């Protein structure tokens, strides 16, 4: 589980911002506990803010770090494909990332600092007995490994100025390092568009099964170690479709012969029931909301099964608020989320605040210099935000900021609605 994430000098994020998954209000089932951790951990985090305030960039920063661990060894060449803050000294300063995870019931802390041309600093520590134990520390090309990590010694032979030591060490399957690396590189994301600075193929690896593969087990051979579980997921996927009250009763996967009899392609048919009558509809005939909900089922079931982290940008896009609220419940409820999967998402849907606790809400604002700030709602204004606060009403009233400030005079003038004086 993700415990904490920090980033500085990435896209619109200039100075360090922190996203914490540590619970403030611990006396509820949505807060998960660990034997070797004093605090409880959340399974949800939402990010609210005005357009262009940097909500998506917080998710992109975490996705960047995850993809860096998974691809630096194979994909990075002469430069580090980072995206520094574009104003002031951003492009000459290093970019820094720090993340804490619970992996195999052990807390890990990973720190990374990069420039355009090299990995400047990198370290990984674990806390098996709640005491910090450095597994490796890297300063430039100088890599120091903890004594006893014999399997990871070979990482030195793979190290280049632009290769992460964590990526290199994972190749040698050192258990203490590789398990954490897999968790971090395995973070999934949806709706986060590929960066133009990323090398081709760097973020192409599928981290979750598609919804189609759940209904047609042979459709996604690229997904590792999920084949046997997909058949069990079919019933859950059907339940999610029925739960959405879309009138869908079942899903058929048909083999359609290609043009001139060449090849076979798969065609999904959603079976609707109306009274005693059943009829199949092609996916293209369904509404945008139905297609969005259908596309989410595979990734959501995948991460709930494995206990990973899913980043979702604009959870409310084409989705009814009731479906979005149900999605949150799936992650909050231990019965549907027994492996402590986490969902971190951005949204403008204020109605979801009625389904979130104060420590599950974060707010972004853009400063005069164009930089993004990230504030925990639970810490906003000291003790102003109590557990009993109506979060939606308070947010819309502007009590927490992070809402658009519209210049009505300028808008009316641009629309030609003001008379000439």
C-alpha cells in the first residue's frame, strides 16, 4: 500500500508537495492497519481543484516514478525523460521524488533525484523492525549496497548515468529489493495521456486485464498470471454491470469473420433484458456512460484482486455520480477490497464529497507563478474541518479555496454583453 508520496519540480509542481494516505480518523473500517505500522492507511484519495490547477499533474508525477522504475533499464538512453517546471529555474534544477510503501507488511522508503542528463541521487531503505535499514544508496555512479544483498551486486554492471539502481537491482531478484520494486512499478493508471517526452513504448506495458479479457480469456495473453483468475472475475464483472442498473443482463463474445473471410475478430454484445425479452446490442450502440463503466470493470477488478494502486484521472467523465460513488464503496469496503487496493483519483464532482471522509480529500491551487500547491482538507485551517462538516456545501461556498474564480465583468465584456459607455 502507498503510504506517502512527495514530488518537486515536475510539470506544474515547483516546490515539494506531499500526498499522504495515512488516516487522520482511524476509527472506521476504511482505514487499514498493519502490525509493523503505528498509523492506519487509507484506500482512497481524491484530488479536487479548479481547471489547470495541477490535479492531474500530481497523478502524473506518481505515474512517472512508477514507469521510471519499470522502464529506465530498457528505455532510457542518453537523457532522463523528466518534465521539470517550465518557468524560472525549473529546467536547471533537479527533480525529486520520494515514496513510502508497505510491501509484505514492511515499510519501504525510496528517494530519487534526477537532472536531464543523469540520476543524481537514489536510495532505498526498509523498516523491518521499525528501524531504518538502508538497502542501497547511490550518488552519481557510486552505488553502495547493504552487506548481505549478494544477488543485487550485479546491478553495478548494468548501471549507467540514466539507469535507476532500483531498475537494475530488480533484474537480479534480490527479494528485499525486487518485491518493493514490483509494487512501485506496478502502479496502474487510466486516462493519463502519454507524455510527448516519453520514449516510444516506455509506458505501453499493460498492468491490468481489460474488461474484454474477462469475458474472453484468450483475448489478453500479455497479462501475466491472471488467466486462472479471469474466469472467477466474470461473475463479478456481470454483477458490476447489473449493479449499474443499465438493463444489462449478460455479455456475449462473438467470433466475427473478417473481410473476404480473412481472420477472425472478437465482437462484444451486451445482452439487455426487458421483462421476458432479451436482445443483444453491439458496444457501439451503448451510451457513453455504459462504455466508460464497462471499460473500468477490468482495471478495477484487477487491482482489487492484486491489492495494487490505481490512478484514475477525471473519475466523473461520462459517469453518473451514483456509479462513481459505488466505485468508491468498492475500495472502502473490506469485503470487496480484502487486499487493501487503493484508488487515487481527480474529480470535479462535488457530490462525491458526501461519500468521502475529510482525510480522503486533497485540494490543488495554482499560484501566481503558475505552480501547483497541494493541501490536505483534514489540515485546512487547523480545526475548521470537523468530521461532521458538510464537505460538499463547504467546498462550493469556497471555504477551502480550490474552486474557479470567474471574473464576471471580463466574461460579460468578452461575450459582448456590456453596453459601450
